[in-house]
């Protein structure tokens, strides 16, 4: 449980990214079904979650990263 508290911002970024990924699938999507990321809502959500987590992790201060180690 302590792990989740330390990395709360990254998990929130992952949740936000998953929501944005699903919204991208819903509104833009892929009409032909041949797109690997946007052809299914699960793929879009997972990809968005990864990007959201990485995006938040990049902008964390260095002191916060050292505390978690």
C-alpha cells in the first residue's frame, strides 16, 4: 500500500491517460479496423495509460524520485 501512496501522481497520470485514450478511440478511432492502437478501446486505453504515466513521471522533481528509492 505504501508503494501506491509514494507513486500516487504517476497512477493518477495513468488513469487520466487511460480515459484520454478511450476518448480518442470513441471520437477519432479507426474506421477500417486495421490500426493497431485505435482499433479496440482496450488497446487505446492501455496505450494512453502508459503515455500518461510516463508524461507525469518526466515532470516529477528529482527530489521526489530519490525519496521513492
